[in-house]
C-alpha cells in the first residue's frame, strides 16, 4: 500500500496496534517512518499540514467523525492515501447505535475533501449483519490556494491570415439557388402623368367668407348706434364701426374653436359656437 521511504501516520483509539505498525514499517522500509497517535490527541498533535504520505486509522464510527476526516486530510500531502478500518452495518436494517452503512462513510469522506473512494469487506463477519470494512481514499493532488492560469486566445500577428470559408472545385454547386440583386429605383414624375390643380379640389362652400360677428348681434345702442357692452366678449370693444362693417373672417373657421382660429381672431379664448350664434358666458 505504501512505498519505500514514505512517512505514514497510524491512528487508533487506545494503544498501538503492534501488528499493523510492523506491517506498515515493512512497506516503507528502513528509510521510511511510522508515527503513532491516538484519536483524542489528533487535534493537539502539532504536526504541520502536508506532513505525511499516508495514514491508517483503526476504530469505530464514534471516533471517525467528519472533523476527524478533515484533520487527516489536512495532515496528508497532496495525493496522499488514507486507509480506514471500521465495523460497518451490512444494510440499513442492521444499523444500530455506533454503526453505519458503508455509503454514509463514503459520503463523509467525500465531503471532507477526499476523492477516488473505494471500500471492501475484510475478514469474517463480526456478528450477524456486521462486518469489518476497509476504505481507501486519496487526497486530491493539489494544494489549497493553488492557482492555474487559463489558456488565453492566441494573438494574431501581422503575417497570420484568418481562416476563411471557401468553396473547393469539387463542391456541389448545382443545388445552390442564384439570387439576383433587384435594382431599386426612386419614384419620379413622367411628362405624361396627370397632375391635379389643388385649387380645383375646393368646393364653393369652402370659398365662402364668414362674418366675424354673429347675426343676432344684440350689443347696446349708444348715441343711436350699437356700441360695445360693458363686459364685451365679442370683440366689438376693440373695433371701430368701419372695422365692424368691413371685417370678415379670412379663414371661415372662427366658430370651430381656438385650434382653427387665426392669431388675430377676435374670438380667441372663447368656446366654439354654431355659425351665426352669439357667444354668451355665464360669469
């Protein structure tokens, strides 16, 4: 399991398992080393991280907790092997206090940072539904905090030519449709086009001139003639008599409302009304 010259950590609950210690020492040879420690002393052993090439642990589920697995992973070098021997329940129906199934141990080893986890039954059954299993797990071959630069895109030089898709002589071209480019022409008038005079589109009613003032003008009579009311709203106050007589609507849209009135319309600001109707405001 181990190579000559490697250093291995042996962990057990109470005392040194001498038979296992001798077996490991034979694997690593005289140039290798075997160190022993109890489970309860693992947290205070003082060994620095990545100190051992391998580790062998013997005990039960009470000793082999997830914290224990994480401590072993920290003491192993990248690529170090971890061998775990533990009594295991052969099925879920055989689970008892202090026992667990092999899949549970494998999951905890995986969550503790190990990979390539395998297990097998060794020796004879301890009791009905209980066997001794040996697990083998490997610490990933990298150091925590290590980084690796990603491959970047190759920089093209001036002499490098980009790859361009092209058609070879043996390519089948008979199925490729030929698309002719249509010529677009601008619309224009010809000499024989019929033109309509826009003035001919006007009807007689459009040409009628509408008086600015309503037909039912009832302004007050002042000195024998009509004058502007005190609160004049029809525009008479701003016009003299000549303007009132001669002024006609230039657009014929005074009654439609401000949106259709001229800038000089006397009805600006007043609501729309029917032609010939006088506008009255209730104040």
